[in-house]
């Protein structure tokens, strides 16, 4: 019983995984890619290897890999949402502090 469960969890029987989780061939390929990225990163500190779409290093250009059945490199993930935390909120806090200072003087 446990041996069968181990095979199911470890993914040694793709046809079982496909039937249980209803994965398409593209989704199964994505599953294998993600597992390979994780294994590469755990072993070498780098998710990339031959045969995988290149996962860019995060830098000033803010590139990232969109993990999907058709992987693509994106840029500035959720930049507008991040702007709220890095610019809008601090600006509003400063404005509130400024208005409190004015009221304190009255």
C-alpha cells in the first residue's frame, strides 16, 4: 500500500498522475519543468540547466520567468502594486504627518 502511494506522490507513473489530476500533456511538461528547476536550484543554487527555458537572474531590469505551459520572460511583476508600498503609502504618511504638525501649532 505505502509503496503504491510513494509511486503516486513521486510521479513515477505519469499515466496515473494524468488520470488522477487530469493533467494535459502540456501541464505534465510544466510539472516536470518546475520539479527540474527546484532540483537544480537545490543542488546548485541555479535553477537553469540544458533543455529548460532560461530563468533570468533578478536584477535592475526586474526580469522573471512566467511559469506556464508556454514559459516566457516577463518584466516588473506587479509594478503598480509595488508602487503603492514604495511611493504612494510613504507619501500619504508624510502628508498626514504634515497636517498633524499644522494642527498642533493651532
